[in-house]
C-alpha cells in the first residue's frame, strides 16, 4: 500500500485542492489529512455607502477596490493565505464588533467553507477512486465537525480506529497537549493518554497499525519550535532565537509502549523529518501552507514494515 499524508493547511484552499489531487498524482492508494484545516481569521471587505467601491485592510495594506475584478482578486489572495473574506456594510461591521457572540460569524464561515471543500472532495475522489481520511486538529473550531456529515467520500477519522485497506488499521486523535494559544482541542497530557489508550484495544495488530496523532512525540526532533514566553514574545540567547521540544509526552509514551508500524504527525510546522522510536517510524512532513505549498510524505507499506518513505512538496 502507498499512502500520502499531509497536515496543517490552515484554511488554504490551494493546499486543499493539491491534497485531493495528490492521490492520482503520486499514485497513492490512500490520502490522509492530519488536522488543522481551518483558517485563522476574517478579513472584512466593506462596501462604501456612497460609491461603487469596497475598502479593506489585509496584511498591513489598505485596499480601495473599484471593479469586480479587483474585488475577486483580493478575495482570492485572502483565501490563498488561509483566511475568510467577508463582504459587509460598515453598519454590519460595527454591529459585529459590538456583538457578544463574535465567534458566531467565524464559525458560520468555517462551516460553510469546509462544506464547500467537502463537495470539491467528493467530486475529485469520485473520479480518482482514492480513499480519503481527514481529521480536525487542535486549532480547528468545533464548527468544522458539523460539516463532515455532508460528504460521501471524505471520511472523518478523529478519535476512532478505522480500516484503511490491505489489512492496515489507523488510530487517529487530533487533540493536542496544552499550548500557549489555548486552541479549541487541547487537553492535559493525562487526558490525551486516556484518549489514546481507550482506542488501543480496537487495533487488530500493532504490526500493521498506523497512529495518526496530530501532535508529535515529545523530544523526538519532530517537535522543535521557537521558544516564547507568556506574552508570546520570542526568546533569544546571544541574539539567536531559542528553540525547545513542545510535543506530547503522552504520545511518546503510547508509541514506546505499543510500537505501531508507523506514526504520522503534524502540528509543528518547522520540524519536518522522520525518526524511529523503537520499531516505529515517526514522520512529520512540516507545513508551508502560507506559500500555497503542500508539504507531504509518501509512505510505501509492505506487510509489517515501512518499505520506504519520501518527502514531497507540491
């Protein structure tokens, strides 16, 4: 079996489309998306009440849009960068800013956008015949879960053990240990350990098991990130940025204890690489979503061994 794995596209529709095309392009039997699918914010595009123009601020620049082409171009740039364009009047924007439930619009845009992504997925997968598994990650709002039921061929796998074919099973958990950002799907290490252990009895054989765990194992070199303080300021020493392992001790303990064939991780964009923990091959393909670039890994499985793996960029 050949599988393709990628993660952490953070709302980039360009990367989502590339992910769906990865199966036929790389001749993979299965494609897996390991979490953090949704974007990080809304970009209001405000209609001028007196003139046929729109105004917006995006990435430190002011936009004065006078044609449909200019408007469409900005919206395309916003979605390319993993955010959600939102056309509105100034009155609507003021009302939204004063609303006690400001997250409601964000959740609605996430759900609607992901439902559209799933429709794109069904169309492409129907043609390719590739098996597709997707789970949310720690950064994903709960609204994404509401959209999953609308898809025929993009299959959800979070907090479950699924048969991906050829005798291989996959245990998936998109939750993370605590981070400075207090993202939606974070739990203490002991709770994350319980989540994993609750699913382990459903795995038929660890010799042909894949652990699809969004967070890398602690101190594995797949979890090295810039060190920041409680105010999100980068820590330096001698003028150089400091880095530290930020992965999960629960994930590491589960891999050491159960020794699955393969472990797939995302979460830490800067730590692309592969390491072995005992017999388990652990892989993090990294992420460059903001460039419209899809980082992934192709893994060839044969029986109870990882025959080969190859990092790919598209």
